[in-house]
């Protein structure tokens, strides 16, 4: 009886089932455990004893044509560990082993995971050439990864970006895009000088429907160009936003001074410049505190002591 589960990993499970390498009951048990642990299906099957390592390796080689290698005889250049972060490598049980002119060769436990391979390609910026290797050898190779004390600190601190930065990194683009639509609609319906100007520039010898289409086309193109510009601005200010080096920023900032600056000059972004946030400071200046909204938001956050300086340090 064919298996009808639609859970993640069913495709490879169906192939194993069709080849008689596992039973329906074993696949059901493995899929149930996968939903609980989020581990790759093949690893669960091996850990459960439903498939041994030799069959796993031969299955990938035969079914997908993926080369089978042994890592015991390969000396991995330490520079290769910098291509894929240790956190990702350990989570997905893979290790980069060689860099050639065609891309990065990666030994993987489950080289059939095309989504993972695409993500690695985007991360590394190179073509990913998967090979399959014994799990124990991949685990041994993973031990060569250097400790990530600095990276872990950066990740820990990055989670503490203040609420205003997090909020505007998510909602700046939709807010600014919608603001132009509202502004254009208001001018079109309420601002008589603009209505007269528009009427004078529309041809009199065309139908009202044609005039309406022309107005729609102009406004749609204007909105599209505006949205693209706002997308680029958002990327410049918020994408890859990182804490600055404390040595570069200097001594910790005073909370009382930041509150004073925010109250009187926050609409110009001076408070963000004082705290060391260059990108948000420029954006706040150009938008006049996002028409006051960001100005008030930052002042309230400073009152609640929810904004650190640009090095991630609490205000004094």
C-alpha cells in the first residue's frame, strides 16, 4: 500500500520505500520523529537503525549520482571553515572540503536537500558541489572548526537592538510606500490647485476614461519609482546593521543628555548621531523624525531606558 504522508522529507522517504530499503511503519515512525526534532529524515533513519551507513552512502551515490568520498585522507585547509559559519555547518552536518574553479565542494550528510544547497550558494556566493561522506567522518571534520566566541557575542548583542531600529527595519518600506499613496490620493481629491494643474495638462480631446487612465498611469509610475527609492534607502540604513566597535565609538553615552537632545532636537536625528547611529540618524534627519513619529518613539524609549548606544552598551 503506497505511503500517503505529506510531511517534509516524504519524497526521499518514498524513494527508500519504493526500493524496499525501509517499510511503511519505519517511514511513519521516522517522519513522526522528524516533526518533533526537525532533524533530516535520513539521519533519523540511520540513528533508528532502519538503514545502516553503507546503504545510506550507496543510496545517494546510486540514486542521485553524488560522489562518495572518505574524509580520512583529506587535509582540509582551515581557510575553508570561514566560508560556512560553524553554526550552520553543525546544524546541517556538513563541512567544506575543497575550493576549485567550479565552486565549493561540501561534504554533506544529506546532499539531496536542494533548498539547503541553494541557501549555501547564496551565503557563500559560489556554486556548491555536494559530495556524500560517512557521518562519523563529517563529525570529526567539524571538530576542526575554530571556536566562535566573538561571533556568539555579536549574535547575542545583535538581538538587543533597540525596538525603534527593529520596528523601522521591518515597517519602514511599507509605511513610506503607503504614505505616498495617501498623499497622492489626498492631493487628487482635496487640493484644488493641484486638480486645476492636472486638468490643464490633460488633453481636452480625449474621453474621461482615457484621462482617468493617464492619471492612474502617472501616479502608478510615480509610486513605483518612490517605492524603489525607499527600498534602497531601507537597505542602506538597516540591512547588515551591526554594532560598532566600542573603541571607535568612545566612552558610554549619558542617558540624561540623550533625553535632552531627543526632546529638543530629536526631529533632526541629533539624538541618534549622539548615540552613534549614523544611518538611522541620517534617515531621521531627512524625514524630520518620520514626520514626528520616530521623534516621539525614540524619546519614549529613552525614558524607558530601552535604547543602548551604537556599541550595544547601556546608557549611563
